[in-house]
C-alpha cells in the first residue's frame, strides 16, 4: 500500500510544483510579510511522508481541494516553502484550531493546492472545512473528519460550451457574504449538461443570518472561458434556502446575441 500512497502524493504535488492554472496577481490572497520565515519540507524516504514543522507542531500532507472554496478561505500567510517565495503556507479562515495548513503557489487557481494536517490529530475525528478532501494517504489511517453543519448547495447546470471556471458572488439577506469559483482541477472545459454545485457554509453566513433558519440569497455569476476571458453572466439568481438544503438553480446558456446568461424553465 505504500506504493499507492506515494503515487497519490506525487499527483497532488505535481499540481503546485510543476505548474498551475493562472488566475491573476495573488488571487486575493493575504499578503506575505517582508520578513516571513521559510519552512522546510521534509521528505522521509522510509515512510513516503512529506512534513513541515510550524507553530511547534508537525504537519503532514493530508489531501487536496474538493470542489471549490471561497477566495477568503486563506486567513494568513505564515511563510513560504524552502527557497521558493511563491510557494506559500496559509492558515484557513474556517479552521480556528489551525489543524490544517494550505500550500499553494501565488497567481494560481484555488484548485492548485494541497492541505497538510497536524499529526497530533492522528486517529481523531476533527473539524475539517468541507472543501478539504482526504487523498487517502496510508499514514493517516482511520483519522476522521467532521463538519459543523452541512452546506447549503445551489446547482447551476452548464448548457454552454467553452467555460473553464464559474465565478460567483453571493449576498445573504442583502449583504455581501462570499466570493469564489469552481471548475475542473485540470482547467478543462466544463462539460455541457453537468451540474456545478456552489456551496454556502456556516462561516459564509456569519453575522448575516441565523444558521438554524432560512435565509435569502442572491447569486451573481461570471465565467472564465477557455481563452481566459473573464465574462459576465447576465441575470441574478435569488432564492430562500437553509444550511443543509439543496436547490436546482438555473442553467448557464450562451447565444451570439446575449452572450452568457442564466435561464430558468
């Protein structure tokens, strides 16, 4: 099974070490302080494990991004890996206990990231942001995860060609709440007919809605096409939803006359 763990790790690492999907300068990430420290990535040939020491804790690679994550999910840049100042470590807004670190390059999409987990949490069920997906490393064994509350999900169906990423801005009860985007981790065109869910989590509605009651949402979309053009999607989607709920939202369509637009039957 060690061979499988090494293969999974190599695949995840390739996304950030070999290249990434360009997004734009810093992609809204927290800035790195001028005298930020360097953290050494330590690879253990005997176990196939890569780890880093930070905050007096040892973190080891745990997983990759699952679906999409908000642009403000990175709370603080704590430093960089080795001698590469563009390969940076971040704490997470939705992880108040700092059980996880995010490792990603600047100027890359949020899909080009990996997560490290505090090794002292081995065999524990710990709070985990819903966008972190375990990569199945053997070293973590049965270490579990749990989430505070289920996300509210709105599914947008792509009924158009040439879409690489779907960007979203969400208002909750009339107030700006979340921004982010979703797409294929490889930067491939999103298949026509596929449903792309956008999640609204408890952290996203904080101080804007009661997490135990329905709340109003307004979602505005943009897309990045396969030529990396950032384009409007006409129309705003409004609805009432609760955490843990799911709504089939409208389709994203395209016409020569109207460009990209939202369509509801």
